[in-house]
C-alpha cells in the first residue's frame, strides 16, 4: 500500500489524538477499557484506497458483546489505525448486524474488502452524556476529520447506518427513492460530492421494527451491487 496514503491517514489520527488530549479533562475522551488514558475510534477496518464500499456508522459502542472494558475495546479504542476488520473479527452487536446485511457469499467478500468508520469518535456510553454545547464542538471536529479521511480513501460509494449520519454526509441535499415504515425512513439515496450514499435506519439503535431496518439495509446492498456492476 502506498506509504504516502498511510502517512496522510496517520496525520488525521495524530490531529485527532491531540484534540482528545486537549480535552482530556472530559470523561468522553477516555474510554472505559483504557483505564483513564485518552482514546477514540475512527476506522473499524484497515484503510484501503478506493474501496468499493465505505461503511459509516455514528459512533463506537462496545467491541465486546457486553463489556466496554474488554481487550477488544482496548484495541479498537486505542486511537490507532486498525490492522483488522472489526466487522469480521469481532462479535459485537453492530458486527453481527453488518454480517447479517452482507450475508451472501459474494457480499461477504465485499464486506472483507470494505472500509468502515464512524462519523463521531467517542464511545457511545460517554458520547451520549456530553453536554449539548460541548457535543456540538466535538461533532464538528470529528465531522471535519471524517471528510478528510473520505477524501483520502476515495470510496466508490458509501453505505450509511443511521439517518443522523446520512443527513450529515448528504451535502448535496439529495433525497432519492425514499422508503418509509410509518413515518420513519428505512432507505434513502443521497450524495457526498459526487459519491453516492445509500442509507438505512441505524442497524442497532433504531426504534422501529428490526425487520424493517434490515429490509432497508438489504435494499442498500442490492442497489450498491447494481451501482458497482454498471
């Protein structure tokens, strides 16, 4: 892999570490698994230049099915570039849902070659307790870093879990082929610059029926495969 590509990804990680260290007085900067040390999670996988799919979620939860003090959490919340694909190697709830979405043989290979990341980098149990004013600053910083990473990765398309994230990334304000369950979106298409975005309701945090969430997610993958094959 190109050394300059990794070097530029690492610069973003170093900038992010400085931001978290500058805010280390706040609880959100220190994941449970790191015992008082600063940490965060951007990528869920190793970085790949121009992947077919970039998966973007909201913010990291536990990397162990039920324990934020796990070895998996210590590894993934360390603030280092991953060398593994957490969706495949780990058994946290989001990983299980992603594997369910990419369930067919050819989709499993797509998942293996995809890049995954968060738009906001503080662990969920801490992130949700941040005061609104501080949260807005944290979210804006992380969003700016996310845009930098996407610009470096140059993905062919983006698969988004959660419409809070979709609306943040959909900078062309395009809302195509929207599907709803009652009043809630379960599928929609947008664009970040020229990059198509395919969005579904949050795979683990939606307040609507799990079957409807999965229907929207499967629709994303079907249309992503059609896009990649054309």
